[in-house]
C-alpha cells in the first residue's frame, strides 16, 4: 500500500508538471538563493532569500509580474513551502531559476526602482520555513563529543575509539510539529516550573522526494535542502511514582516552542555535501557553548536517511535533524548567569555556516490556570533532590 501511495504521488506530480512544456526553462540560477516563509502585515508568503540574506523576494508576486511579459509562459507558483518542495524536483526548480534570472537581468534587485514585492530582510517577519512538516525525526547522541560530555581528552579519545568499533544503528525519536516548531525571533518558552531546560543546535535535512528504504548511496537524491534547527530539551524528567521511569521523551522533547527551525532553507544545489562543510555553533548571551563540525558525527547524514527511511516513509517537507555536539549536560560551558540550564531573559543564537542563524529569547512561563486538577506535569523543584 505504501509503495502504491509513493508511486501515485510521484506519477501525479510528474504528470501535472509535464502536461505542458512550460517547465523546460532555466537549467541554472545566475545567483544562489535560499527559500523561506515570511510575513508582512500578518500575511505569509514564500520568499527567495538573496544578496547575502539581505533581500526577500515574494516568489508568487515576482512570478506573476514576470509572466506579464509575453516571452514568459503562464505558470502559477505554489503559495506554501510544502507546495514548493513537493514540486521543486518535478520541474518547478527551472521556473524558480527563471524568476531569479529575470530579477537579476532586469536589475530589479538593486537601485531605487525595486518593486514592492522585494523587501529588506529587516522589514519582514521570519516564520518557520515549513508550516508544518508531517514529522520531525531527530537523531539522539549522534556526535562523539555529545556521547562523552564532561570527559577529559583522553577519555573522549578512548570512548570515541570504542564507539567507532561498535557504532550500532542510530537512535531516532519524533518531535511534535505544530506548536513545537517556531521561527527565528520567536520566544522559546520554558514551561511553568520546568527549570532544567537545555539547548542543542542541529542541522535539519529537509526531504524533497518521498521514499522508503532509501539507501545511503541514494540519500541525497531525496533531499531538498538544509536549515538550522534547535532541539530544546527538558531534562527534569518525570516525578517519582506511578509508572516509575524517570526518563520520558515526551516530557523531554515535546513542549511548545521546543523545535525552532529556519531561518530559511538552503536548496541542496547551493550548499554541497554537508559532510564536507557542516560547522554549527551555539552562543548564549555572547558565550560560545557549542561548536562542532561534521567529522564529529557518529552516523553521517546518508546513514541517518537510510535508517530513518527503513522505519517510516519520508515525504516531501519532512525533516530529519542530525544531532548535536558536546557543550550540554556535564560538558556545559560556564555562563554569566552561573546556571548550566537556560535562564529567563537569556538570548540564544544557533548558527550553521552557509545557512544562517536562529535567534531567540528565553522566557519563563510564570502562571498556569488555577482550575487544574493536579494531573498536569509538576514543577521540577517539587520532586528534585536539592
């Protein structure tokens, strides 16, 4: 049944996009671009991010303006990121390239005659790029330094050798999408009474094609692009009693605002192989607390894709986060607050070179409704050993 669904999806897109020769357009873009979801006056739109991330082009509006000229065929542009991703590798990419080339050739990205559908990045609201993926898959403990937080260099070297000899298979978990996913600039909310909240910067792989049992050798064929992500985590666990297990992945990973994504997506053709260039950093109130490169990964990105797709079918717009490095847990870097965990009012920046930076302020939820029965998640301090 799944394979029939995949075949139908692929065939439907191919037929829809090949029904006309309109898609035999530009084979390359004269300038690189990123794609994202933005808003002006509370109205969202899909945009191209151009000129060193300084300008945002409303893609639907630009396409509409371009095709008013007789040499350009009429073709509607999707008005959501999911729609763009679903059609991108089935012919739409050439049309996006054509829009980009027209903007450059007609000098619309510079000078004083810039049309109204081109905005300064400071003039738009940056939303989460995909609203919303059907699933967000996350790799746990996928960097050697994260698997040995607080270790000495000798201990890390020994543990790394041991793990390299017996890597096993990746450990994946799911995060909620709507509610958990937020865009750059939105506050990260620490839930009421939960005061052991931690940060993790991660690369997010965005799928562009559906697939099941995608081999590592074919993995990049199914990728649309890459964005920055954060896996915010609640380390407070469950209170004692009841089921009796302190570890709880729903508590740890599932709160609202705990999956920042963005600030935009770099299509894979403009980024290259992430295993050759990944460099990710987390900075809190000016202090660098995490920094890592792809060589620290236990399972590389193609291996993660192979494993994930052996468990569950991946669809266009789905997201796979590749894990974080040392600098959390016992390896936390001392900050001015003196706290190892996040504190109300702190600012956090998560960056990946060549993609962009997520910026957020941490805010503590101070009140909850007064009519709750007591079946809610309690404050960590109510059961934590002091």
